[in-house]
C-alpha cells in the first residue's frame, strides 16, 4: 500500500517554476518530485529531517550518506 502524502497547493512565481521544470527534466523527475527533493535536502541540511534517503535511484546512483560535517558532528558527540 502506498504511503499517504499531504497534498498542498503551492503558489510560486512562473520564473521559479520554469527553473524547477528545467532542473527536474535534467534529473528525469517531475516538477513536484524535484520540489520535494529540494525541500527534503534543505530540511536535512538544517538538521530537521532525519529519515534515511531512498535506496538506489533509477539512474543507478548511490544514495547520499552523511556529509563530512554530519559525520564529524556525530563523532564529537560520542
């Protein structure tokens, strides 16, 4: 069964939409998926999103792990 996702109406300037549309096409994603990926990455960098990234992408890339900053921060705490 698919995970339920919150639907949310987002109003953005056309220029910004065009940027995301081009970016999404470059990464073989929908505009919605590109916006979501950008929001997840921003929340992760801010330390507010702790869910693991998805498994290997369709392009065969490895999922992004902890950044060097996050690894260093974790080792300082232990």
